[in-house]
C-alpha cells in the first residue's frame, strides 16, 4: 500500500550514522544518489543531500513546492491507465522520431511502449497516420546522436562566496537529454495540441537554457512541434472504426501539411523553427539554477515544501494539477498513482526492476 507519505515507517538507522537508513542507495555512477532500495519507495525522505536538477523538476518547483516534493522526493506519478491521450501520444511520437533518426527499433520497442503505457488503438492509429504522412511528405530526419544524455556541473561558489544554508553543497548537477544532438546544435520534438507556443523563445527559454549550458559548442536548436489532430470520429448508424478514422487523419495531414507541421518548408522537406544560443540569457538561467538548488536544499532541511494554492486548478493555462488529492489529503490512491521506476541496479541484488 502506498498510503501516507509524510513519514517513513521503514526507516532503519545504520550503526554510526543516526540519520542514514540501511535501505538508502548511496551512489549512482559515482554521484550521490539517495534513492531507496525498497520497491514501494523512491527517494529517502531523511536524506538531505542535493537532488540533481532538470528542466522538468525546476518547472515543478517554480510552479509549486509541494508538487516538486510529491514528484521528485516521494516519487509518485500518474499510472498509465490514468494518463491523458495527449501524453500517451507524445510518448509514442517520441519513439517514432527516435527510429526515424536511426535508433534501433528493437531498442525503442514500440510494441512494448504501447503495452506498458496502455496506449489505446485510436491514439496508435493517429500516430501511425502522422508517421505515414511524414514518410509520404519525404520529411528529412538528419543524422545525429539520439537521446544524448548530459550532466552539467554548476559551482555554487559563484553566489558571491556567501553561505546561504547549512551544508549547502559546493556544486549542483543539471541533468537532461537532447532528442537529437548534431554538430553545432540539436533537434527537439513535441507532439501537442498547441504547437505554436513552441515557436516563442520566451516559452522555450527555461528548457533551452540548460540544454545550451550543457555544451558550449551548441549554437542552435531546431524545435519541431507537430500538431496533434483535433479531428473526432464520425457519428452515424455505425460508429467510425479506428482504421477509417486513422485514414481520415492521414488525408487531412496530407491536404494541409503546414497546419500539422508548423514551419513546413516544401523545398527543404522540413518544418519547425530554429533558435540560436544568443537568443537566451544563459547567465540569468545559470544563476536561477544555483538559487533554486539553495531553495530546495533549505526546503528539505526546514520542511518547506508548501503548496501554491493558485496553481491547483491552473498548473498550466487551463490545466489543473493532477496531484491535488495526495497534496491535500496526504493519501495516495494505488488505482491512480504509482511510485516511479528506479532505473538503477544494486550490487547485492536484493531488489531490481
């Protein structure tokens, strides 16, 4: 049972370290880790060491400190059966583009993704139609390193040499993935109902900045945002089946490619918008990451993961937060939520995925 998350009933102190539990995973690839060995736990609630930052975790913390705590410390997430079709479509589209850029289909494992994420046939048909249209429109997918992982170290000493919090670490790790890294730049893909927002540098800045900070040789970013079809199934005596609906989606995409692929260029067989490194204030965002690490560190020391009530029903424009029940009632429903998968192995083999 997931149950309450405000305390850890399994805490077992080790000899000589009163605040260290025997279930904690100390290291991962030489880095401080702090995850829990138990299957029904994610991160040690008593461990105060810094957690690596990412674009998504920073955005969660800025939106609501309580949201950050639930997702990145307690480690809860929405079960696949409860996710929206849009999220599932984005996951499947990501898999398709990875194959388009040359990643081994066996590694991507689209059938496994469909099964694991419980993606309905209608959504599968829509992504198949998008993929089919990209093929028939001869959209180019240049070579590059797919899912390039990066770790960027930012020294905290740059904060004027001041000691802002007890035990504040000397540096912060920023972690992330580039969809496709190329010489001098990278490509990012999105599948969304509102692709035009991804053509706004202000909307992209918080994501683009850490990506550019990860590598000084990166000078540009191509954002390829695909519009998720808003078509609905036809109604009549016989409900339109998934196959017929997918065919109609394909025909609509072929008829107006610039609508589904904003920035469509018939001559170059490409789409999207290019942004340059100089368009983003990387120094400002570098400082932001340093201060956010300090704020998270202080929150863990002082139990400062308070909720932002104004974000409950408007986490994103018109989109409510999906974690309101566990946030307000300190209970986690197992039918709706699950603990995040820990992609790590332990040498003694007492647990694993």
